[in-house]
C-alpha cells in the first residue's frame, strides 16, 4: 500500500509538470514509506537533513501543500499556529497529546453526534473533524 501511494504521489508530481528532483522524490518516499503518520513541515525537514538530503524548508512546504491540494495528504490544524500533515486522508478524528505534541488517530465511528448546528446561510458542512486535547495527569 505504501509503495502504491509513493508511486501515485510521484506520478501526480510528474503529471503536473513538477520536476522529479532528488529532493522531491526523497520527500515523497519519506512521507509515505511507513504508513499513516502525522508530521509537521519542520519535522520532515529535520528528518531529511539528518539523512543527508540537502533541501530547503520552502521545498518541503511546497511539496506538502501540493500533495494536500492533490488529496494525497490532509491538513490537521491543532491550533492557530500549529498544523500537521496527515497521510491518512480518510475521515477520522484525533487526540492531540500536548505533552509530546503528537496526534493519535480516532476512528470516525468512535465519535457520534446527536445534533449538528445548521451551517451559516449559503454554506454547507463539508467535513467534521474532532480534536481532543490530552494532558498528563
């Protein structure tokens, strides 16, 4: 499954006239090689640098945002200044562990809603995502 996502992501880059540079190929392989994960651009950048890959943080951001636009990743906003990129693009929710700054998936069917508020005029609800913050006892 992971290699399928890697190949699909690389094909999307190629089909959209983005050069398959060593940096982009390495980024895509790193993002999708270990299954579902949540990662920040900065953490991904640090992973790549520690592997000896020379690239800019801008390349990381541009690649992540491009893959998000192509629905290969989704953005999870924990707060106004912190966002993660999630390789699991299926509907689901998250625990956010404040101590470790990490996300933990919650299957969509584990949270139920009795009633949802009506969307504002001329808007519709496109998705519901719950983030439950956790702190240590």
